[in-house]
């Protein structure tokens, strides 16, 4: 069969690869192979799998370069497969979590997004994603844990900026508080306000207000479509606006504009899409945001316009290894 024919077949069947990755991660296979190779019966017994079926899943992922099989039927992780371990620095296992389960089910309904421009999650589950999460605590815990796991990589351009002029940072939609905790630990003069939905902050509060930074923190539950806390001078929106279409993102920005002092700053930690279509991984995330939430990733020109439509001037974009920091001031 021609290369082109094979390539298109693989593209058509691509979800089998991502689901195979999801399943082996759910079983904990990459962690069982940390620093050692194992025979299939041993590995299957450790993760509670059928040895024949596990071998067939793993061989698909051997072909993808994530696992290796030696001549004696033992499996090991490759360098790429190491990224699926929970404790590898820069691990992608949290991304696997976010792409699996309910997100994968929503993709089964994705024709709805193409036809309507709206999210498919609501079509599949009868209510929007964040509302559904508030009624499904174990999925919500997993979502918060996965988001927190990805914060480390997002944080770098934020941690490295100059914080000397800042006093109080408000982390809007800050989830478990991982980002603001790191920020306060790195910059001892900063105070922090963690803001998220009431059911999210009720879980985060005890962790965030931990002993070493507890006297510099406060936690506020609320809805960013109604209002956001006053009294900050730097407002952080990390992976928030891409969850929403321009109208909803605009409401969040307008509420930030009402709360922020004239001398304040808005720091948006998000992806910036290239102006020309490429096989950029962020283009996949753009579609995922549409299908899951009706949201979108944005190009620099779109960021500039969205901000100026809601009272901010885009000052700079600092690229990081994954996300960028888009810095804006009241117009
Ligand atoms: C994609 S997560 C980002 C979490 C975190 N900022 C990060 O960088 O990992 C979006 C966050 O927005 C919060 N959120 C969703 N709707 C909200 C609302 N109406 N008001 C306040 N927070 C909301 C969610 O609970 C979640 O923590």
C-alpha cells in the first residue's frame, strides 16, 4: 500500500492511538515501568490487566515509539514514553487525563460544534462542562488535579517576570491554587487572593492557606461573570479566556476592568496561535476548546482586539515553553 494511503488510514484511525495511551495511563503502566523493564505477565498482574490484551495495546504504542519490547517479550519505556509517568518533570500524563473520559465522549458529538459553532459537551451531557463538573465531584477532582499538574510548565514566563512593583495578586479561576502558591513562595513580598467557583475554592482553601504563606493569602468564592475581587493590583487569568467565546470572555474582562485600579496590570497566561495555519499543537487545543466549552485559542491580533474592546491595552507578549504571558494595562 502506498505511503499516502497508509498515512490517511492512520489519520482516520488516530483516536485508537490516543485511547490506547489513555488506557495504559489509567492502568498506571508507565509508572510500573519506571527504571525497569517487565515481562508481560508480570506487568499485567501488577496493573490488573489481561496479559494478551495488554500486549496488543502495548505493541500499538511500541510502533508509536512510546514503549520498547525486547526479544524476550519484556516491555520498557522509551524516552518519549517517560513523559507519560506521573513523576517525570514536565509530565504529560495530566494532558492525557484532560483528553480522556468525558472529553472523549464530547468529541463523539463534535459534528454539533461544526454545525452550530457551539460546544458539543452540552449536547452529549445535557449541561455545560463546568456546571456538569460541579455535580460530578470525582471528575471535578481529576480536572483540578490535571490542571494543577500542567501549571508547572505554564508558570515559567510568569515566575520570571519582574514582580518588585506588585503587591497583591488576584488569581481569577485559580483552581487548586497551585500557580498563586508558587508565585507567593518565590516572591515573599506578594499577597495573594485565590478566586474560583465556591465549590472549587472550598476544596482549595486548606491547601492554599498552608502555614508558610498562610498569612499572605485569602480565598474568595464567586462567579467571574458577576464580579471579581477588588483590592488587587495584578490580576492573573491563567487558561481562563480560552474556555469561552468572545462574548463571554469579554464579560470576564469587563469585570476585571471594573475591579482593577488604573495603575493595575492584567496578566493572561494563554496560548497565542500563529497567524498562519500550521500543525501547531495549539491548533488541536483550539478545536478541543470549541468542542468542550465553545471556547477558542486566539492569535495576537485577536488578543489585541478582545482586550481593547473591553478597556485594556495589550502591552507585550512573552512566549514561554508552552503558554505565553499576555500583559495588558487599563486603557
Ligand atoms: C482551565 S481551568 C484553569 C485553572 C488554573 N487557572 C490553571 O491555570 O490551571 C478554568 C478554571 O475556571 C474556573 N471557573 C469556571 N467557571 C467559573 C466562573 N463562572 N467563575 C469563577 N471561576 C470559574 C474553573 O473552576 C477552573 O478552575
